[in-house]
């Protein structure tokens, strides 16, 4: 009897950022016979978020946690996996111009620029300001360029949309805004100064108290892909775990990745609390609601 040809592996259109733990997947060092990750280049990564939550443009996609939670709340067709692929400390992302320094206690009534009110870095900055200084989101005049990735969400009334707000450092130079929230594009020059002077010390204290780094990006899968090929989704998740295990990180130090339903329950619920306080969600979401679709695909004990 002639040998039967080996079945072709499934292919997942995939968008992941360039991280140490995604490199083995992108360079082909790690593979799986059950699934092939067909990488789609998108830069900057946030440009993939709206197509993912609005159109299921990709099978597997890195997704900002605020966008992911809004997608769940508004019933968008994405399934959030228990996988954090990007996290960072956020207090140092709030800056002012060196010629016009600002301190947290001065922020009420001032104009603070941020790419989008829903940007996850901005959410964390506001959460830290509330925790450290009792500052509510509505105490500040937020100036934004972009709207939400989830089309159903509308910004609160204390947010001003300015389509010309394309250059936040330039707006700081001219005094059009008093402070700005910047993430990967944070300037590294003496021209700008942090608004939180003891940001690094506060961040370390926060990490030691909470046990995780502030979550930026997780991984989501198109709901249609979960229905059509759950085995490929399981294999893709396993690849993410294997790739993360190739990165050596000392114990007792902050890690920018996090996996597993139980490990993520507390961190995700804390993000839900912050989002509710800032008017980013229409209602409270439980960890069970957020992860139930992924549990059906991966199994409830997925590590």
C-alpha cells in the first residue's frame, strides 16, 4: 500500500511585535508540524489592532489589553488568550518640556497629550496618578489624535480630539500641551523631563506589591479561526509558550511576559478596575467572561 502524503499543517495569519520571545518564531527556530505562523509585517504594531477587532483581519494577533477588554465588552469577534507578550513600567512615560516642568500635583486642569485616550500606556499612567496622588481621569484635559480601535466606544466628554496632534514632543516644545504620554516613541533627550520624579522607585515598589509588570499587550485570536481550526489555535498558543521559555530571565526580576488563566486572573481584574474608573468600559467584566471563549478552545487548565 503506498504511503499517504502527510497532511498539510494549518496556517495562521499572525501579527506579533519584535520581542526577544517572539524572535524564535519569526526566524523559524521554533516550529510545530500542526501549525505554521504566517507572519504579516505591521509597524507600528498598534496599526493591526483596529483591523483585528473590527474585521478579524488576522488569525492570531498581538493586541493592547485595553482594546482587548473593550472588544469583549462590545461583543467583537475576538478571543483573548491567556498570554501577555509585552509589559513595561509606565510612570516614566509621562513627560513635560524641561523649560516648563510639571509635577503630578500640578496636573489638574492642564492639557496632557496622548495618542489615544484608550491607549494602554495612558490607562496605566492615569491609574498610577490615581493611586499615588488621588488624581481622577476627569481632572485633566486629555488631548488626543486617534479614536478607539473598537468603533463602538466613544471618548468621555473631558477628552478633546485634535486631528493635528500628530507630534506630541513638538506640541510640548511650543506649549500647546503641558505634558504628554509617550510609549515606544518616548524621547531620550534632556529636552524633556519626567512628570513623576521618582518614577523608577515607585515602579519597583508597585511590582513588588503586585507581583507583575503593568500589562501592555496580550494575544487574541479571531473567533472564526477558533471555530474553524481550534487545533491550530492550541498549537499556536503552545508555540508562544515554547518561545517564551527560550528567554533566560533571572528569578525575582520583573518579566514582561505572563501566561495562564489563573496567573492572569488577578492582573486582568485589576486592569478592569482601572478601566472602569477611567470610563474606558461600559460595564464590569469578570475574568470568567473575559477568558471563557479561550477556555473552551485551550481547556480550563491551560498553563
